[in-house]
C-alpha cells in the first residue's frame, strides 16, 4: 500500500536513515524493491553525509522521526544543497519542521497512523491534504474506533483504534496471553485513542493510560522502566513524562521524551547511576525537576494530564 500511496517506481531511491529493526525502515526498503527502485544503506545516520548521499544518488524518499529531518535541513543549509531530488519524507514530526521542509524543498511530508504490529501505516496522507489529521485508512485493512466494551463509537467521539486485515501481525512471540488480549474479538487493539471526523479522516488523540509509552526519537521507553528507578530513590517520588521540545512531533503516533518541569541535577545514588549505566542512552531522562506535590485524581492516582498541562509547556 505504501507503493500505491506514494507512487513508487523504478526510478525512486530510498535512504535508510533509520535502523532496520524499525518497521518503518524495513517496510520502506521492501516497498522500494518491489517497485524496482533502489535503497542506499548507511551504517549510522549523519546529517551532512545524508545530504551528500541524497545529492549523489538522487534520493527521492526519506523516513523521519525527530530529530532526523531538522538535522538534515540544517545540514543542507550549511552545505548549500537544495535537496532537489527529494520527493517524499514520511513519518512523524513537529508542524514547524514539516512547514520548513515544504518551504525549503519540493518534497511532500507524509504522515499517518501505524505500529510495528500493523506492519507500518494503516492510515496515510500528505500533511497538506488535511493538516492535523493522520490520514484515511488504507484499502487493504479495516479501522474502527471502539469504547471499553468494544462497541463502535460515532464520528467525533474518541475511541480505541482497532485494526483488522492482512497487515496485522500474528502475535507476540512466547506471550500467548498478551496476544489473546491484544487480538480479542478478532481485532488488533492498538492501545491508541483516535477519532474520525464526518469525512472519514482519522485524528490521533492520545495513548490509553494503561498503554502509556514514551517515544524519544522514535524509540520505545515504557514509563514503568523509569518510574521503577525513581521510586527506589530516597523519599517519596513519582515520575510523569512530559514533552521534550527537541523531539516533539505532530498529531500522529509517537510523541514524547522524559522531562518534568525546570531542569535540575539528578541526585546520584546507587539505583539511579546503576540503571543509567545499564540502560540505553535514549531511556535516560535528560532533565528532572522537583515539586512538593503532583496533582491527583479523585481516586488518588497521579493526574498525568494535569501534570502535563501544568509543566509540559516550555519545560
């Protein structure tokens, strides 16, 4: 469906700027080969080298998670390149970065909604077609929005995004219970909430609370991984992830990095330093702030939405 949606042909060239363990990179590699095109593989992404490769190989397509695109545009400006061959950039990014792409190049930014479990996008669009939306569902699959009882919700009402079709995975390796729950009632339950407008455009709303996920630069970090370390520190501490402006994306799927309020030093102790050494760099909060109390819901749980509203802007 990517081949059809973006119109790939044998003249197209894809720069593999993302790791091949990402479904985005792997899926687009296969799509371009199916179309008779070619792919340029790099050992690691370097923005200036990417500009040189785009110009040398007449690259037409690039996938993006922040900060890939903004770094590429900065490097192109530095090297005096107009990225004249580039036609498509697909993925997720912040509206100002997408607008900069449109202003400085002839390329179109494509976005949508998808997961590894759905082999990539299940809805897709040019951003210019419907700013703020995540596209319309692709023909090869069905997409519904349901409530907590799997009842379909009407247009305009948020509901969990569920998917059915040949793009959906068969299950999680060695986790039959998780697979059965995720694929219950014949639909893949994504854990993401969206809404349809009256014209059938899908809009991403949020992650379901039980499926909270931090996405720094397109990688997956579960809050429990960070919070389990925070609660081991001296005193009463609770962690809630907020938006990192440097890695902020639009209203598609995949959004945020850990940051809470005014940056300050993390007090070193055995648990925090040990975890930092063991964890991959993208799992480490780059800044932390302290507050005497966090907003709470009526049942005493941390009110994550209130925390994000209070500290998320300009944190």
